[in-house]
């Protein structure tokens, strides 16, 4: 059977998005790639914290004053963000933006000051699809929106007849295959970002990885973790990476933050959602939740028995 395999890379979502596709011919592959990148661009434009015209910026400016109509993508991500906030007891918190702004991780928005006591619980989704904040607050949907964008891209590729595809947006990755193919998965070594650790292969699954070694920040924030605890603030970074395997990239990205904060205590939630995770700490400590290695097609890493979280 004749097929065409193409790869395209474009800068979206604050990173570089890689899309690999295999299709019956070049026309199908090119058409599907264009549609996938259009889906990603739409998510980026709707939920950019940096753009004054995005849904997120309009919400941060106006939603405490009146209800704001947002696009379907933004509404879907807000619903998912509230769900994960509730499931995690607020550890996943889309209203964490003020803390990120204060620490220089996000630019200060041209909006009213966020109320110090505001939280995700002040985000109200109205039946007509509009959104209102009970108090002034700033939301940031960057991570979970990135995962959602990967899912939208995969949906477009599948809909347009691609046989095999992988979308990778800076650590948020999802694979799809009608051919029974598997995609290799490796993560950067938390103690040396120039090295990677092969974990196995995924098939029709989503993965999100996070690690303090990917920061590249300088000055006072050089040693600050990118994962902010809603109640305790920013922790010092340490050479550690978290990798979550789930059915969708939106889920995997949200869970990666929760696992980063909860560690072993995230296991019940992972089981509930049919997901799994591994935490790797330098120099060579690895803890994996039940189901992680089987999701990668084998029993244990490099002949060792995994340490289950």
C-alpha cells in the first residue's frame, strides 16, 4: 500500500508544535495538516494570556462586571479546568495567574486587580454559555489549553482520513493510528537535559510531561518551580520530571500538575480517570503508578521492577 508521510513544525501555544502524519497520498496529508494547525491556531488565539483580544483577556478585564460570551473552545477548556479543580480539591487552579504574574512568570494584564481571596470557585459558567466571575480574578488556561489544542488537532487529522499521526506541543503529545503503529516515548533526564530516557511506546494515547529542567529562566526565578501550589506558592525547583499517560491530552496536562503537587497521593485520582504516571528524580529514582508500564507496552523499565506510587 502506497502512503505519504509528512512532518510540519510551526510556532504556536508558546512552543513549537510538531505534527507527523501518514496518509494515503500527499493531498490528504497536506489537507489534514493544514486543518490541524488551524485548530491549534484557534485555541491559541482564544486563550492566549498575552493577547488583549483573546477570550481569556476579555474575561480577566470584564467578567467580574458582567457575563462575557466566549467561544466554544474557551468554554470547553473552562469546563475541564473547573472539573479538575474540583477533583483535586483546588490544587489544579485556573485562577493562579496573579501568583504567576507576581513572580514574573506571566506579564501583568491590562485588567483590574485580582481579588486576593478569589479562586476557581468564583468562575461561574452560565447556562447560555457565557461566563461570569463572582469577584475580580485573573485566569490562566495556558497548560490545559495546550493539551486541548493537541486533542483538537488529532480530532481533525482523524476526521480527514489520516492513517497515523502524532502531535507534540512542547511536552504535550498525543498519538493516533489506524495501522496498529506505536510511537516511541522518551523524556529528558531530570539531572541532565541533554540526555533522554526511553520509556517505551504509546498507541492511541496522550502524554503530558513537565520538568523544572525545561525552564531556562534566569535571575531570581532561576530556581523556582513552574508548578505553583495555590496555597503554598512557588516551591524551589528540583531535578525531577513528571509524565502522565491518559486518554486525552487535556486530561494528561491537568493531571501532570496535580501529580507534581500530590506525588503518590494522586494515585486514586489517576485510577479513577484511567490514567497513569511516573515521577523521575535525579540521579536514578523512578516511581510509577499502576498501569504506567503496561500503557507503554512492557512490564518494567530496563529490566528493573518499577516502584509504584
